[in-house]
């Protein structure tokens, strides 16, 4: 069972979902890709997590821009126009009769190899495009109980090693961070940049609230988070001071609120970082009191924006 922000209640309907592989629909237990696929052999591909809201996908254009920008960065031609790919996604959703409460994993790999070898010129097919829609909603108790984070030694590296802005299939540094945090008894890993400033979490973006201001990292060492950008947007539209800046663990430990963001769960409050309860330094009780006023306000603003931005066409 998935833990942390991605913890969800099992839904029996997911046993009978139809999965799209290169435009053809397969039952869950029949969906297969080749062992020679670039994604399986090398983690060579890009992906998006999409959220279905009342018949439309929230921030659809932003997700497609990130997917196609990532494909261009690794010199991969997806083989479909953005609108054609969107139509394929909705064809899969419509075939499943899905309209709401659905999380979609959209994956594009470079295609099947002639032999297990990294050179893209060994690819002999068009890209492999897989669409997996599942009924998934976050557990309400997770949103209320808050997240425990642990700062790991695994860093978000510099772009000359592997650019952290690329949402690639290869996620080994995030997986290593997740393992370390799990071994420490935390829900998720807090990761630092090469200079020791806070960067992001292993699968979500990280924010703190200090003196009524919302802070997040510079964004130079994490993917261009769609929900992250939405939170920055609603802050600016509603007169809430928000900053993309360098900050250290000292600032985190002294924050009065903290939260993480992601496509699946939206906003989830953080209750503890490295054993320190997230609470105002002058609070009578130095313990977490539940999601704070800023988190609750931003949650409502974000949900309103996500509904407004849900679309079926670019």
C-alpha cells in the first residue's frame, strides 16, 4: 500500500479498468509492454500525473507543456500532437466511464530497442505511450494527521549531472531518498540542494509559512511542479506574500506551518521535520495543532482554481 501523500483507499472498480497502450485498450491483467522497451531497460522516457475533476483534467495545458518540453529535452519525438495525445487520454477515460475522482499516469518512453543498449539509435519502434487511469482519492485522515518528513543525505543534484527539472522515468535518486526516509520512520524525504538549502521532497514540493509569508525553494533543483505553481499563483492573486528563495533547515524548524503539494493530494500539512514539531516558536505548546489557518485557506483556494482550470481540450 502506498504511504504518505499518495495513500489512498482501495477501490474495487480499479480491478476492471481499461489501460491504453499505444491507442489500444487492455484489461488491467492483460496490459503488457516489451522487455526491450526503453522505459523498462533504461528508464528512458517522460511522464505526467493527471487529475480528473468533474470531467476535465486540472491544469491540462500546463501538464502537456511540461511533458512535451521534457520530451524535447531528451530529443524524443512523441509522435502525436499535444491535442492528439489529449484526445487519446480522454478516449481511455471515456471507455472506462470515468468523470471524477481519478488519477491518471501518462507515460511516454522512447520505444522498443533492437537490443538492450542505451543508444537511442538502437530504438526500432515509435514511442510507447501508456495511459493508466485509476479511481484514487486521498485518505481524509492523511490530510488531517499531517506528514512526517526526514532530511536525507541524498541531494538534488546539479543540472550538469542530471537536470532535476526533467520529469523522467529514471527516479533513482528520489527512490533512494524515499528509502532513507522510510527507514527513519518518516512519510517522505526532505531533500537539499548542492549548497545545503532546502530543495524539495522525494515526490512532492515543500513549502513553509513564516510570519504570514509563504516560502518555497528557488525551483532550480526540482521539477516544475504544476500544483506548486498553482499555489504560488493563488497566493499572488489573493494578496498572500509568497517567495521563491533559498532557505535552510533553520528556517524550517522555526516555521509556524509547513506543507507539501502534488497533483494527487493537492496540499497536505507537515506536522514534523526531523523530529521537530511544526509550531510557532512562541507557542505555549511546542507541538503540532493540526493543519494551520494558512494551509486550510490555501487548500480552499487551490481546489477552486483546480475546478476552474479543468479542461478537455488545450
